[in-house]
């Protein structure tokens, strides 16, 4: 299969829908889900994952992990992507889903959501297993999603070597990366049953092509065939075209069993991905018991509370009495609607005008105000969803300039730090006061 990565247009195909053993091309899906889990806050790159006996016993290629050993997720990701380490791939799956079987079910749900209609995964590494099959078309689609859905991680596949924590690892695709102009990934695969497989991507100027080969007889013949296909792609692809990025997977609400024993979806069922909770339901209003009197505050009490919340002294006149009048009007209307007899009493309470946004986050200490402000701006642009409405502030300390975001709720500050730490950005929360 040869595809114009920018548009998804198929430029050439032959037996592209034949179900074959994908071998370590499987690890593209393992890594795709790992990136997804990190981005959604399920796990962080610095999480120390425990190596199980199952993971440690995987045959080569492997990093050499021992049972009970702990290793950072980022190091296992590097080893799985670059060295194609089977022990790391299994450890990643177990860390995210609890077991390799559960992770395989998640792989299949994700594959269906990506449109990989003829793929069934049985494990996280790709070693030969009955029913563990894919096609050149499906793996090309997956490679395109890895490229466009997680571009911040894609450079990993072009590294000739990397630090995997316990040792340096060399890229299994380094020959093609060195020999073919513009090649920058993606993944090799080999087993005796599969032969020599490769999904490769290359960029020249404004053009980017993805080519996939299954069943090569050797590394050299496979690489030569992939080079021919990439050349064909660059000859066929238009020089200028509008980039049409693939849509990220959409996971529906579960309505029944997710995946049958044969790895297929039951008819009439939708799929979903179990991830971190993004929002909870709004709590229901507690019912008012008519037998109990409703306590109302006098206008002077509310005025005083507002002044205290705004930092004003009791003797300072408020700029406007409109907020107080609105509060009283709302209470009056509510009481009239419920037709409850309510004697006027004093209530001990305080009106909050800040929405509880007393928390903040710190994203680093810098040698100059300029660098701190630049870090704040960059962070705000990269994390607009959680930091929207916050106040950027540089605080000068004896040891440097601290870059802070203020005016957040505790929940928003915690979520922002989780997302930033998942992208390897320094972050810690700042409490009220």
C-alpha cells in the first residue's frame, strides 16, 4: 500500500486487504494507545511501571527487563518504538489496562474506531498468535494516525538510538533512515510466520508518503521494495495539496459486550474507550422540606458579606447595590413560587464572588523575567483548555523568577498539572494564601 499521507489518497495497492501476520507493526497500536493514555491523564511518562513475570519472559527482541523491576513509562516507550522490545510492549499494556488480555481488547476497540476493519489484535507485541492478523491497508491507516494524531511523539520513530533507562537502544529501521532521503519512520516487524514487514514514511518538501510492505524475504529486499514504493508515491502525489488530517477515533457509549472471543464487534453494538473521567454530573438540588423555615438574610447582611469578599471595610460604601438587590429579588421570587411562610432571620454565611478560584500552578523558575513570561505564554497556548481565564504572573524570588498561573479552582489546577506533567512540563500546585 502506498498512500499520500496529507490526504489519505491511495496511490498504489496490491493485496492490500489480505489478512497477514503484522509482527511488530503491532507495536504502533500499543504506542498509539500509550500516547492516548498519557494525553488523557490515565498515566504519565514518568510513571514507574512494574515489570510482571509475563512481560519479563517475552522472547527477543527485548530490553532485558527483570520480574519485579520498575522502569519509567517513557523508557519503555522508547525501547518499544526504537528497539521493538517485546518485554516493554507487554509492560506498557499491563500498566495501562491491568493485563495484556484487557489491553488487547482496548487495541481492538481502538482499531475499529480508526477504521481498521480487517485487524484483530491478541497481544501488545505482535509475536505470532492464532487470529492475530492485519492488512497493509489497515497498518497504513494506523501509521497515518500515529503521524497526525500525536505529532509531538512522532519524532521518536526517526531517532537512530535512544536512552531506554537501563541502556542505549539502536533503531531497527536505521538502515532505511540512513539510506532513503526524507525517511523519518515508522516501524519494522519480523517473525518467521510474517516475514520482514515495514511501515515507512518519508517527507520531501511539502509532500509526505507512507508505504507498507508485508512478507519481505530479508531486511535488504524489504527496504529496497519500500524505497521503490516511496519513489512511486512521490512521483504520483501532487506537489501542492490541502492537508486533510484524519479524524481522531470516536468512541461511542457501550451498549453491550465490547469484543467477542474472535475479536469482532457484536452486531448493532457500539464501542467506547474507558478513560479518565473528564466531567461529572451536576449535583441535584437538595429538596426543601416545607416543615422547616427558610432562613433569609437582610439586605445589610448581604451587603456586608459582599464587601468582605471584595476586600472592603464595613465602612466603605459598595460601588453599586445592584448585586444585593438581585440576590434579594431572586430569594423573594423563589419564596413566592414555593408559597412558604418565612420569617426574616439573620443567616451566618458568606457570599463568594471568586468562584473558589484561589489556586494556582507553577511551571518553573527562570533566570530572567523575559524567560518566565515566555514560558507562561507558551504554556498557555499549549494548554488553553484548562488554563483559559487564568492570570499569568511572574513572581520575583531571591533565586529567580517564578512563572505562575493564578485564579484557578483546585480541580482545574490539578487537571492542568496532570496534563502538563504528562507532556514532561514541570508543574506543581499553589494553594490559597
